[in-house]
């Protein structure tokens, strides 16, 4: 994969130093090769990390003189054989053809429709010289990031934002609309409008979108590759399982294409376990072992969680490793790491505030270790909950109860009670609350409001997010019947994960790849009847049935134990708690910051945090609010909040570092 960059001026020649300065800003990332291409008013660059055999010594950017097309790309294409056949590529040319040239051939045939034919993780830009336009795209789930600046005379793009800020016409000015959405949304969603970023002058190509730049005008267009229109119906359950195994194996195998070692994240659950079991099977045939990386609690952590929670998933991980075989397993306790000390590193990686601090230390730790082990591809099952292992039984049974589908409910209720080890009386009470929320008399413990109410009113942010079914407590009005449609229709659900893993991959030269996010797998799963996901008292039924013979029953049929990664995040911060408290107090005295943050919520949370922290406080929303506040505070301090950046400041930045490129 690569970091890509480019500049297009409608009329003027691109000054040589502009492109050079953008490429210089990418030198912080590891690279196997750095190349540029320019022609009058166009500059393209690529800071390449070689992952696939075809990428070694790849010419990128690449200019096709016959077709008068130039491309720079950050892409791995997984349906190469299908594309070769469709495009009529000669057998002798297929093996060594880089993915970038394959994309160019596909663009020649399908033009602006090309992303619909590509399976994989990609962001690319093409200079179409004949038509004097720039065309680019980002894959359907935004697995690779791509940012841009535009005005009526100039357009520039890059995988990350910092190089764009080296251009004299791009200012580092806070985008208050983005910040308001970020602060108002209590879930892990960053913002509703993913075309915006926290920097006002820099925009983002959303997932499932193409971009066309011609005559100084920018056009974003959404393309659709997912829908619920296709239906697959077999006569026997076994046929659904075999169909899934076939398509999932293809998805896994296509993500093993690297000349380096292959690794995978591995928890004690179904999603990562399924990926590992299918990958190890193929790698055995290639005489390669699969490296697995598992986060475990700090050595001095005392488990405070209820008995059905598993902060330490090693008993289940070991069961999968032993059963699957062909695995070299690694267990990372990362005793010296904690989310507070990692904030500055993560802000540098993300270039924006982030919300996943509980998992930040082990995510980074796994990438660091994988890089040391010469891993090129790091597999993940991060999207599995929405795809291969979807099947929320409690919601489904609540739906049956509400719709008075008594026969179906009765047939499922008793075996489900037995499978999860909950008595029928208690279970019926829980399901009734799913069906009829007004029966739930328990007080909610909502996430405190982080956004300053005056700032929220000024930006009209709550009205905006409510239009998308997002309230103060997160997503609202989702049911088992509409939640996956909601996922398809709203690219902000996909974006934040894609950006995080794209930038983490770039930082360490280790490419994160997720077979559970393969568009072919998602299409298959979406086409199946609901009873393939919840049946015979079993939630997540499709993947449980499909992994028979792949995973041990201890893991495959487990419906009573739940892995809780990073349950020790607060425990890890005890040694730096005084520093943490002092920084919160410092925040409250900074009026430039508190104009955006809810100081009442922060003060209330600070009162709760003043006592000696205990591990059991880790799930308290007040402490999580304080961490989010500090992350935003640290990031906002990098802005001149009184006046913003200026063109003159940006010009000074551009001058610095040109000598010695």
C-alpha cells in the first residue's frame, strides 16, 4: 500500500517546490520507494510500502502514454482474476501486473463506474489527460483514507492531511461544524458529514464515493455496491453453510497476498477466530505459519468484572490455537503502556481527536510487534458483528414477542434459555423489555453531554444528528429489521474505523485487512433469510454452523462468556492519575477550550475522579468523558483558536525544509 499525493492547477504550472514539500512531509512514514510524476499543471506522488509481490519495484505514479492516463494509487485489489477475465488481459501479462495498472485498465473500460467492479481496499487518483480531468475513488467502506483541498483554480489531495497543510493556500483553521458533531455524538462515530474534517480547508472523500475535478469544479458522487434486493434461498441449511464457507474462504485467501509474513489479531471470540481458522488452512498449503497477536491484561491486574466477562481470553484463545494449528501465537500484556501516555502519539497518527482510547494501547502495541516480526498483512475480524456473526437474539425474540409470533417464539425460547444459562422467568423479563421498552423501570446511566450547550445551540448540532437517528445516548430507533439497512445507507458508520486502520497501517508498514468486510461476503450475508442468523436458540448461528470443524466447540458454541478487551485501561493509568487530574483542572481554566466543552459535565466527572481510581470504575461514563475531554484539549491546543492559521503562516511552513529534499 502507499501514501499518495497530488496537485492539479487549472491554468498555472504547479511550482516544483509544492509537490516536493508534500512528499517531504510523508518522510515520517516507512517507505520502500518514493516516486513522483509531473506534467505542467499536474503533480502526482507515491510514498510506497511494498506488500504484494506485484508491488515490488512497481512504477507508481504510472503514466500510460497510449491512453494518456496517469495514476497514483493506494490499493490492493482482491478480484484480480475476475477483472483479468472481464478485461481480456493475456495470461502472460497477469502474474506481474500491479494493481494500479489493473485499475487503469478497468477505468479505460468502465470510466466513472469503475469502483463498482473493484473488490478490495483502495483509494486512487487518475489524471485523464485527454479529458483534462482528475478522477478518483475510495472503496465502499473507506478502508483507505483520502483527503483533498479545492478552490476554483487549484486542487490537491493526499492520504493524510499534514502534507496538504504544507501548501501556501491551505490554512490550519478549526472546523467548528465538525467539532460540534464530534462532541455531541456519544458513540464512537466521529461526525455525520464525513466529507468534512476538523480542518476547515481540508475535506475528505467519503466511503463509497468518487470524485471528479474538471474546470475548477469538484463533484462527489456516491456509488452503491450493497443492497438487500438480492435474495438467496436454499432448501437445506447445509447449503447456506457451504455457500458461506466457499465465499469466505475466497475472501480470506485474497487477503493473504504478500511476500512477507502474515499475521492476525486473535481474541477468544468467533470473528477473529473464524478468520484465523480459514487463513491457517491456506497458509499450511503454502508452508507458511500464521502469526497471531492477542492482547492480555497487565500482569498485576485484578479482575473486577462479572463472572460471565473475560478480560483475559487466553483459555479460549489457546483452545483455538491448539485446534486450528499452524499458528505461532503471541500474547502481549504491554505492561508499560496506558491510554493516557499514548494520547500524543495517537493524535499524531490520527491528525484528529479520537474516541477509542480504551483500546488504543493494545492496537498500537500489536502493530508495533507485527512490524518487528516482518508481517506485511495483519488480518482482522473487526466488521464481523455486522456481517458474518450478525444475529442479535434478544432483539429478534423481542421482535417475535411484540409481533405475537407465538409459535416461533416458543420454539426458540427454551433452547435459548438453556444455551445462555439464564432461567426462563428472568429471560422472559429481559426479552419483554426489548419488545416493550416502557417496561424497563431501571434508570439509565447515559454518557454525560460533552459539548458546551451554547456551542451546540450555535451550531444547531442536535437537530442535525437527530435527523440521522442519533440522540444524546447514541443511535435510536434501530430495530433488528432496519439496523443493517442503516449501516448501508450511512457512510459515517464505516468511516472512523477505516481512517484509523489506514493511518495505523501507514505508520508501521503493516497492512490491516479484514475478510469480514469483503463486499462479496457482505452481499452473501445480506441475501440470507433471518433464520440463518438466529435459530434453535442460537445467536450468530451462521458463523457458529459454518465453523464446525474449523473452531473448537468451546469457542464455536460459547454463548455464556464474553471477552472484554482493555478492561484494564483504568488500572494501567493509576500511576499517572495525579497528572491526569491536574490536566483536567488545567483544561477547565482555558477559556479558549471551554467555549467548546461542557464544563459542568467535566467538573461533575472530576469530582468522581478525585478519589483513588478503582478498576471497576472503568465502565463509568464520567471517567470516559474526562479522557475524551483531555484528547480534545490536547488537539485543540495545536490551533490558534483566536484567529486561525493564515496564508502567510502556511507560506512560511512551505519554505521550511525545501532545501535538502
